C-alpha cells in the first residue's frame, strides 16, 4: 500500500511515471538486489522511474516530501518543532575543545539520535546533548561536532555531518534553472541549418568505399567540404539599468552564441530599440548605427533574438518622447513592429524570473508585440525559443 501511495504521490508532483515503470520497480524490490536501506531505495527508484536527468531535482524534492509525510505518521508525534532549529547563536570552540569531542560510529549515532529525540521535550541551544542549534551536540545545526547529523538548516561551514537530510544533489539538472555557458551551448544547438561549404578537407567515407569497390579494390579517396552550421543570428542585447542584475547570465549567453554560431552579429540598446543601435555596450554617441541601416542590411535569412528583462516605463514603448535617455521621435512599439515585420519569427529571451513578469506592464506590452514569443532564460525556455526560430 505504501508503494502505491508513493507512485501516486510522484505522479501528483508532475513526474511522468508509467504503470510499467512502477511494475518494474516492484519486480526489482522482489529480487535479490532489493534495497536494504532508505538511501538504497531512493537510488533504485530513481534509476527505474526517472528517465530524464532534468527531473532529478524534482524527484529529490518529491521523495523528501513523501518520506517526511511517512515519517510523521510513523513517529506519532516524535518530530522536531521547526522553532527548535532557529539558530540564535554560533558555537565558538577552541581547537582543543573540538578535538576532545567524542566520535560515534554510524549505527550508534543513529540510535543515539532516536533516543535523544524521544527524550527531548523542549527547545535547546548551545548545549552538548540535545537536538538544537549552536552547540557541540551531535544533532542539530549551527554548531560543531566531528561526526554529527545535521537537521533542519544549512551547513555552518564545518562540513562534518555524516548524515544530512534534504541535501539536494541535482539542482543544475532541473530544466527550469538558469543556464551556465555549457548549458547555453547545448540549448543553442537546437538552432541549426547545416551545409557543406568551402574546400574539400573531410573524408567522404561512403563515396570512398563505393569508388574503391568500382576500381576493383584500388583505394580511391574521396573528400568533401566540412559540414558547418550556416544559420545566421542577429542578436540585440539590452544593457544598463535593471539589466545590470543579469550581467553574468548575458555574458554566458553571448559567449555560448559566439561559440555556436559562425554568423553572429550583435548590437546593443537600452530598454527598447529606437532609432539608434550600438555595436559596443559602451554605447558611445559617435559609434551609433541607424536602426534603419540594420533593418535594410540583414535580410530575412537571419534569425533575430532580443535579450532583455523588458522592465521599463510603459511610456517608453507606447509614447514618443517616452525614452529615459533621449527625446525619441517615435514610440518603441513602432520600432519593435518594424523588426517583427522583417523577422516575424523573432524571439525575446528574458533573464528575469518568469513568475515576476506579471508585475511589469512593459513585459506584457512587449510579449504582445512579439506575438507571445518571449521565453525565460532556462533550459526549457531556451530550447523552446530555438525550436520556434527553426519553424
């Protein structure tokens, strides 16, 4: 019954687990390789039920929640109140005092933890026995013990816990997390159009085999041009203001794009594109380029990507003179519409959290102008954006 509850609980957490996978887990539990501990069951269930590593973090959290619910039912009230683990002081021990603390083997430590939990009736801090904070007890957090069980809080930095509950190992695999340079490269590879151009320097194995066979085994090597990604990308980057909060993320995107796309042109703007763009993020007055020149220079073969948090006054989009930097003769919406008329498949990558978009009217306006083709800068968002550009 517990395993059936486990199956349905994982499904409730939006984990795509099939009946066949669950039956495989049951079969594994009945074999000689059946897990002997909760840790072993965790790894077995993940191996059998979770086929996509981007779901590992979601599985971690779901497993923790289910185990917590089950523990509450079994413990019948022997739980640690959350306020007992609120850290109120830091333990400052000398090197001699730390060395004098008694170590336990793992089995004894767990038994002692169970006994202590059963006996403890109140919150405690700064001691050497009870579950609490800031002391030298083997149990709790915020203190020090050479071998302990950390409960309920982040590490103080000693890293001596032999058992840690809720330690999530797979945050970077979640397809909703922000990207690093390597993840950017993998996601950007979804936007590809291959062609063989240039000098013939690569071995054409099928033609070499065919030609050699036709000449009665006399080796006849055939070469061909290297296969390259010929997609052309025009990238417009918002800089300054609120975008300063996303500098590292945009730098990683830019680095990955330079690596992945042979044909990449980059221009800069602030908040919303107007009549001028800049080839450098310094945006010097004497370096600016007329936006009309960019619109006419790059044809429809290019793929347009905007990068910005779209956070600004709505007047910058809707009104002439609404720009915070100059007296623009035409509203930003008109310039964005010109870009969309030229590149209807353009996408907007927004590095801010998607759940914050609803609080900015400017985000709503730009999403509307781009036909809702705005995507968050995470694995799923970037992959979806690249797929949108290839249609």
